[in-house]
């Protein structure tokens, strides 16, 4: 397998070399070079790996060609693609490999990569951290831009998966071309301009982002929040004057940095003359000082010619201490810090292997490994269990999948005093701490594009308490309308999806964000309506008292005697109670008052109408008894009217007793009929019994009206049938009007309607029957004589 892979890569290199020599075979020449570089790196990595495993350049699979172990462990590689190729090979032989920069999640698969470890968190945790960062600022409407590669596509899918767990919606998802294309870049910029998304996550390396940012700056697009991944969140390529306006306030995730003790002094002591084995130092020296080392074969004349041509030659006298560049700042060493931890992890594993005591070892029969000659799987055992604190007091260990404790820095791009962009660490995300305490950010240190206020990036503004979210058709769940809760429902949280129904004894306030106790309503003496009706009732009851006093005073006058004096006394007494019984309807309903109000009203009114009926019948009998051959003379007297009054009233009493014993009225809290109110009212118990009481009164009134109407034309001034007829018309009219009014009202107004009907009907009886008599008694005494009445 190893040889086949190696030969396949060699064939790819040969093919790409042919293509690069003949561009017509592949129009995209840049892509050809990219394939060539990748294959070349993989080929070199495989060559080096096989040499380290076998001990010689010529690969001999499954054989070690030396007398000792040529390899303890491998630190590397940086690129995930190369790391995967190496890790598969090393996993076959159980050689420990610790990468300092490879983040793809598939490397955590222990079936494919059993001996792989890393000192940088995997991508899943990165995207989880990005989702946590977006959620912290309530950015629920985001855009994603990634490179047009498989890595970009997989990263986008992973980020979308994490955002889906936080109910964050994707406004758009675009790709950056690997090969610069003005058309594609302009398309991405147009999408950014048209979208309401303000927070945009970019998953790419700095090389592909720079053209996009330059176009965004050229089109003067501001107010966007650029969320950076660790691949470009600390890149100095963007710290240019022309990008300051666009990128100020950028926030992102970066690999945790560490100030390695003594590392700066080590770097400053590097020199090509004293570090001859460092293959890269001469190139670094040329790049950093802008000079060129004279070639060893160059003679003195050629060197002079180069000086004449303006080429600066490196002399070795250059001083690194005079340079002020981030390279020498150990606190900015992020990947270097990961390498530092990887080296120390291997060192601690070797130390644990070396200090093993025979008989206490982890292998068969308590044996230990020999530090001079050990198998790779023996060191792998110690790497898996390594756990130590480095010189910065940070814990280093690997979990079961070979991942380190995940720790990220949160960086924010500020404008430095010199006017250029720079980044500052404003927080950390530490997955080794308790959930809920792993996200720490200094909000006071944040700078945003356009001010200090945290920018908003939402499809729809939050629904305030009192409203609920209603999804917009055909749009993501983050796009919604805010609809106010219905009466009786509330929402007491921001962005509620549903309104909560208040308890039966509570109601929603005007803002619909709190349930408040319902208003208790009943007809009380304290309120104007109750006080008015009570006053009218009391004052009205004085009228029959006054008339009764008048009748008693003038009891021997013809008018009083001619109108059945005893029945008039009973009727006036009953009418006093008619007016006063309405007081039982006012006040807080109790069981006693509920039982008394309808029964008292029904019996008293039955007594009144019975008296009217008896008076009407006696009028008819009295006039017909004067006829010579009439047999009605025996009915004239007090016995018949008293019997009529007693029997008719007794029937109403029986109805009321049956009602109160079978299904008596009782007080109840009516919470349904009127919104926001609890109506304390009397439940009639039996509706049939209630209407029977009213129906019986109606029957008596109808009979009285009929008899009085038929006898209205009887001669003689003694005839009061006309007044009784009018009184019955008023009585019946009032109670006929009462029925629809009573059924159409609720609460205290229903009680008020019944009180009004009682007062109106009582006043009608009183005025129609007794006012004409009082007029004669008090104002026309000349008419109150037997001679006048007899004509």
C-alpha cells in the first residue's frame, strides 16, 4: 500500500511536469502548479516517513534496516492533507505523531489514525466556538463565505450544523474562487450589498480573502461584521490603511497563544555564521534585511559588479535587535506555541518511559521498555497517558481521540495609535472548564465598525413581551412578524413563540406582558349606579307610606270607603315592600340574599297584583249585584277579596318554596361573560323556576287587565276599573320590556335592569291607582262627598 501510494504520487508529479511544459494540455496553468506543489509535498513527506521507519532511503516495507529504533515520534505536519497521508502510514506501525496545525475532524477517527495526536483543537470545536460567539451577540441572521474547495464545503456544512443547534439562520452562503475572477468576486459583493445580513463568517485563508476585501472597500460597503476563523483572524496581510475602514471591528477565533519563556532571546541569537545547520536561516536573513548572500563561487569582480547594479549584499553584521517586527514577539507565537507543547509532550512521554521501574511497568508481567531500543507502540502507550503542566502553568494532555484541551482566544481588530489595524485579545473560550463558564469576553474592550454599540444582525427585530412570533411564509425561522397576544393571553419573554393563557381569575394587562387579577364586579352601594338606585328605592317607598297615612286619616271619606278600604291598605303596604325589596339586589351577593331576592320579589309582587285583581273583581261584582235578579249579592263583602288575595299569593309562595328547596339560587363567580372581570352574581339555580315566578305574575296581571278592561264602561263614579286598566298596561309593558333587556345584559347591569323593572312597575301601579284618589282627597275635597260621587 505504501509503495503503491508513493508511486502514484510520483506519477502525478511526472504528469503535472508534462502539463506545465505544455500549457495547452491544461488551460488552468495555476491549478497545474497547485497540484504539482501538493503532490511534491506529499511525495517528500512519504519519502521522509519511509526513511525514518526503515532507516534507509530505499523503502523496504515491514522491515527495519538498523539495529536501533531510528524514530521515536513525529511532530507535524501543518497541512491537514499531508498530515492524513503520513498519519495513515504511521498508524500501521503505531508510531506516535503529534500535529501542531492540522484541524480536520476526520483525524480524530481512531480506526483510521490510531497513533495520531494534535496540540490544536479540531474543526468541530472551532465551529462550535464560532456558533457560541454569534449566539453571545444575538447575531441570528448570518452569512457564510468559504473557499471553493472540499475543505470549504465541509467547513460550511459543519458550521451550518452547529448554527442549526442555536436557531441561527443562514442569510446566504457564497464561495470565493481559488483563481481570481472579477465576475465571481463582484457577484459575492453584490450578494453582501443586497442582503440584510450584517454578521458574515469567512472560512478561508488570507490569500483568497484579500481580493474580496479590496472590492468591498472599493464599493464602500461598511457596517458589516466580519467574523474570522483562525486561519486569518491574526493575519497581518489585512493591516493596511486602505482596509481600515472596512475591517475595523472584525471579531474572530484564534488559536491560543503562549509567551514561551526564553524564546525571544533564542530567536535574537540566531545567526547564519553560528547556526550553520539551520537550512532556512540564510533565506530568512535575506528576506528580513532585504539583502542577498554572495554565492560561494562568486569571485571578487562579480561581487563588485553586483554592488554596482544596486544589489545589497548580506554581510552578517546586520543586527536582529534593531528590527521591530511581530516575528520576535513570543506572545504572538500561536503555531509555535503548539509546536512547543508537542515537543514537550513527546519529551514527557520519553521521560515516563525512561523512569519506568521493572516489575511496575505497564506491559506484560510489569515489564518496562528500553529507552535505547523500544517499539513505537510502547512509546505510544505513554503519549496517550501524558499529562503535565508546561512553563506557562497550562495543562497539556490528550483525550481518547488524541485531541488536546481546547482553548481559543477571541480577537477583535482595533485601530492602533499609528492609524493601522491591529488585533487585541478580548476573551477566551476554554472547553476544559465547566459549561457556562468557558466563554469569557471583555465587552468593554470591544470595538465595532461604526461605534461602541454592538451591531445587530437579525432578519426580524425581537418581539417584545406581549407579542409572539409568527413565521413568515417561505422564509427561515429567524424571519417572522410580531403579533400581539389576544386578550387574556400574555408573553412575558422576548421572542416568545406562543402566548400563555392567564388563569381564570386573572387577565392580561394592556401591554399583554403580565397577568393581573381580574376586577371583581357587582352592584354595590358605593358606586354611583348602586347608590342612585338605592336612593330611588328608599324615596319611592315613602310615597306609599304617605298615601297610606292619607288614606288612614281620611278613612271615613267616601273616596276611601268606596275603593275597598282594607284592600287598599294591604296593597299600599305591599307596595312599600315592593320598592324596598330592590335593596336586596344591591350589595355583595351572598347565599342568603341570593335566596331572598327573587323569592321576596315574586311573593310581594304576587300580593300586589292579587290585590289589584281582587279590587277589579269586586268592582264587577258590586255593580252587577245591584241588579234585581242578581245572585252576586252574597259575594259582596270582605270575604271574597281576602280569599282571592290569599289564594293567589299562596300559589306564588308554593312556587317559591318548591324553587328554594329543589334548586335554590346561590352566589357564583362568573369569569367568562366579560373579559377582565369576575362578576359576582346570583345563579338562579333553576331557570325554569325563575321564569315560572315571572310567568305567574304575568298571568295575574293579564287576568286583572282583562277584567278591568271589560268593566271600564260600567256607570257610576265609584268605578276605578279604568285606572286599574292603565296600571296593568304599565305593569305588563314594563315586564315585557324587561325580558329582552335582562337577557341582553351581563353583570351588575343585569341586576340594575331588574331593579329598574321593579321600581318602574311599582311606580306604575301606585300612580295609576292611587294618585287620582289622592288628588281628590287633598286638592278637591268638594268632590270627596257622597252626593258628588252619586252624581
